[in-house]
């Protein structure tokens, strides 16, 4: 009877050791998978950070482009005003431009220019023809 119990206890101990080994292998596999997931999450985090950085750079470039565009628009208005005093010989007098609905406010530099009426008549006469 004692030998049977000893054999049964030995078999049970062998099964326990085998089960512990399987559990140990599973824990190692879980640890490996966790490390891989952690690495993947770190890579995803780095990619999101890079996207955020590029998005901020793009937003700054859009702001710069908008400012440059507005500056060019103002310069075009100033240049148009500056060359409007010139007339080609034989060219018909241009019709007054229709007011724009969304006309931008004039640049301060235009307001500080002297009016044409302030120029002497001789000065305006010499620019009528080339």
C-alpha cells in the first residue's frame, strides 16, 4: 500500500513539474509578446510625434504663405495705382473701375502720397505722352 502511494505521489509530482514548466513557457511567451507590443507602441508614438511636428511646420508655412500673399496683393494695388497715371499716346481713356464688393482697405502708404492736384500743371502735362 505504501509503495502504491509513493508511486502515485511520484507521478503527481512529475505532472506538477511538467505543468510548472508549461506555465513557465507561457509566461516567457507572454513576456516576449509584451516586449514586442511595447516596442510597437513606442514606434507608433514616435510616428505620431513626427506627424505632429510636420503638421506644425506645415501650419507655420501656411501662415507665412498667407502673409506673403497679402503683402504681394498690397504691392500689386500700390503698383496699379502708381502706373495708373501713365497713358499711351492714342489710347482711349480708361473707364472708371467698378467698385469691388470685397475691396480691401487701402494700405496706409497710399494715403500718405500727395494728391495729383497738388502737382504743378506742367508736371502732369509732360506725362500725358511719351
